[in-house]
């Protein structure tokens, strides 16, 4: 029986880094390839909690000789982070229905602070497990196990009692291999329909 619902954050609750290269291309006046930022070791170190944001930006700027500075990218990325319409409402309904609520997300400490300060979404979730805390990036097994361990400190639960919601097929497959149930997120309407019709979790 499903007792726990676990959400991803980027591209599920909020617009994340995906597609930010198009914003950079427009600002810099040059083509920045898709997924370039994700491929940078400094960005992955930032996500693992091993590097702060401004030095991360500086390293990438220096590598590609971009005509910008860390403070500008600090502000630009925050303008890009916006809520995905309707998803937080679904999460609130699930919490009100009595489910334990969790987060597993690849994210940076400073970005999460900005998101929760701006939209106070953490109040919906009993436990948050971010990559900067665990040191693990999805689809690594450690990312899922860190979340499960944290949730178990609140209330005993197993992977089979958890429903994981994420926009990445790779992450969904990784969760399923570990025994989690999972829903591939496309939009809030599709999520609501699957939770109601396939899993019977919403009316």
C-alpha cells in the first residue's frame, strides 16, 4: 500500500536548470549548447555540496570565456526558477489526504534556499533529501537510499510503500529497480489523472 509520496523538484515543482542554456545564449549573444551546464564538473560538485554557487559560475565563465560575471548569472538563474503550474497544489492535496511527503532532488544549497524563501514549499513535505545534503545525484542508488533513511526516521516505510514522481525516465527506471513505485511526470494535469485513475490516491 502506498503511504509515502516523493517528489522531484526541478522540472516537477519548479522550472530548473533544463533549458537555461537558451537564456544564456540570448544574454551572451552566442550559442550555448543544450545540457552544457549539467556536463560541467563544477556544476556537479555544486549539486553534491562540494562547491558554492559563485565559484561554480566563475569556473564555467573562465572555461568558455563568457562575457558575464558570477553575480549576473546568480540573478539570471533565479529569474528562470518559476513554479510549474498546478504541481504544488497536487502535493498539498496529497498531504491533506494523509500521505507522508518527501523530496528527492538534484539541487544546489543556495538555489534551494532561494526557492523555499520565495515560495515556502518545504512546509508541504515531511522530509527533503537534496543532493547537496547526501552527496548523491540521481539516478545513483545513494540518492534514493538517503531519502528512504530520512523518511524512516519519521515513520517506518519501505521502498514498496513509496510513490516517486520525476520527469526523467532514467530516474524513474532507477527508482523502480530499487522497489519504488513511480510516475513519470509530464504536467500537473497528467500527474493528477494518473494518481487518481491508476493509483486511486486522489478523488
